[in-house]
C-alpha cells in the first residue's frame, strides 16, 4: 500500500484557511482585526522610525503617531465587540459593516493626510479591498469597493475645491524633499507589508481552489464509479426481481411493495411437459442452455405485455397481471391471454431450433390462466422476502395449468368472460380441481396469431 506524503506546513496552513472561510462573520471579523492589530502595532512603528531617522522634517511624526494610536484603539474596539458576538455563537453580519465603516474610514483618512491622489499609500487601498472578498465573500467585497469609491470621490472633490487642505501631514511636498531614504523605506515597509499579507491570502485562496478542484474531480470519479456499480446492481436486481417491482423500489414507492392487500389479479402458470424426461436425455450443460433460452424468451414476451414475473420454479413460470401496477380487469386478462398465445407461437420456432441442436424430445408447454381475488404483498422471513400472490385463485391457476393439454392455453370461466369478446376460445366443459368442492368450467384458447381475435380466427 502506497502511503501518501505527510502534509507540509503550507498544506496545514491551507487547511486552516479553508476552515476559516466557513466561520461565522463575527468570528472572521475578530480574526481580521486581531491580525490588523498586530500589523498596526509593528509596521507603522517601523515606518515612523524610518521617517524620523532618514527623512527628518518631511512628515509631522508626532501627529501621525497620534493618528495611528487612535487607529489601533478603534481596531481593538472592533476586535472586542466581534469576539463577544462570536462567543455567543451568532453570525454577526453587522460586525463586518462596523469593520468597513470604522477601519475603512481610517484607511481613507491616511490617504488624505498624505494627499489623496498624490500619495503612494493609494496603492494600499486596492490591496485592502482585495482582501475583503478573499476573506469574507463577494457581497462584502462589493460593499468595500462602493465605500472606498464614495469616500475617495468625496475627498477628491473637497481637496480640489480647497475646502480641505492637501496633504496636511506633510511638511515638504516638492520632489526634491521626497527624495530621502527614509521616505522610500517608510513607504516600502508599509506597502510591501500589506502586499505580502494580501499575496499570502491570494496564494491560500488559489491553493484552496486547486484542492477543492482535485477533491471535486476525485468525487466525480468516485460518483462515476458508484453510478456504474449502481447501474450494474440495478441490472442484476432486474434479473432477480420483476422489472415492475424493481421500478417501484428504485422510485421509492416502498409502501406499494411492503403492504399486503386483496386485489383482483389475472394469474398465469406454465410448465414444460415431461421436463424430467428431457433432463435425463440431455447433458447438464445442454439442459442449462435450453432452459435459460426458454426462460429468457418467455420473460421477454411477458415484459412486452406488462406481466410481472413472480418466480421461476425449475421450468415452471408464474406471472401476475395487476400487481404491483394495476389497470382494468379486462385489460389485465386480455394482456395475459395474448402473452400466452405469443409464447405458444414462439415455442413453435424454438422447438424447430432445438431439434436442429439435437434435442429429440418435443418441448411442449402447458399454460393456465385464472382471474380472481388474491392477497398480494411480501411474504417470507425477516431476512428474505418474496413479493407474490397467495390464495385459492392462485391455486386454481396452477391447477388449470396441470389440466391443460400440452401446447395449449386453458382459461377459467372468470378470465374467459373478460376476454371472450376479443379472443377466440372454445368451451372444454368442467373439470374437478383438487382443493375445490365444485367442478370448474374451463375454456381453451383457439390456436392462431396472438394478435387475432374472433374476426381474425373466423377469416383464417
């Protein structure tokens, strides 16, 4: 097993940043102000020292120091308020607006002190605005941009109209006066400190996005594999469970499958005559091939007619019409009889094929169909269930199949009455069925194309 490399310090930083972006607004504001507090204690101090030592007389250092002291105090107040809101577990969206209007005002005032449009500090403003959407969100970035735009416009108009002095903190504004090492060092210290911090946030944001993209690609790959597995599982389920039942389960209609109810069904049973004799004359491999082909062909026909394949018991087939999806009694009975007729037609061609393949014994199938009330639902143990129908009418359909002439279809009186106007049938008298006290009237479907009814048979 290949072990993944241990995460680097930068990887851990990326993880922490990704986690921070999910914090509530108040907690984000508190962290941003904690960072700003450390920044404004260290960097402005270094800048003022550079102005004092290497650019004496250029800037009113005491006035600037007082301004930064007040700025630090405001940052500390915003930090304290945000911490209180964050510890109460609240979102505190308003703390962000406090940050923008209080902290942002001091940023704009710094620009005015050094000359709004002529100050090198102007480069700090877009960096600060860029920080906001990286750390908060797109909406917050829009608010920060609108605030900065409005404030800068207002200050510029006031300066141009001479209602406010230009660069009141500066004592020398000529190009020669600005050409001092302290001015360069002070400006670069402040600007590059802000640039470095925002660049780090950009790198972290890009790394988070790349990691999320890799995670998304891995997730999509896993979903694709899972989808393929589910598709294969669904295909396998459809082989072991009736397609209509599988559709109900996949669509989430579990109650239709789990409950038991009495319902009028048309029930179909079929069985191969002398299957034991056929099995004794064929090799196991040939028998398996014949049986699988037979059941596959019959299943395809059943599906075309909307039948629910209940079960295979060796060579026997049980098919339901009316569960789990029900239509009218007449429609269900007609579809069952037409299905049986198409099966018998298909068996004619299959017998010829099997003869060519070396099967000596004719494969003839008996079929019985009955319509009546039955109990439908899940039956079995807590570990294994079978969706099926039970009751006297189910037994009658099975008995009709046993009494049927091979290659014929035998109907009960209830089924015959539902299809007699559409399908040609012949009365076969009464039979005594095991488990039934009185004889049962039966009818045989007259052989012919499955699509023909009485008129088609008469013209044949």
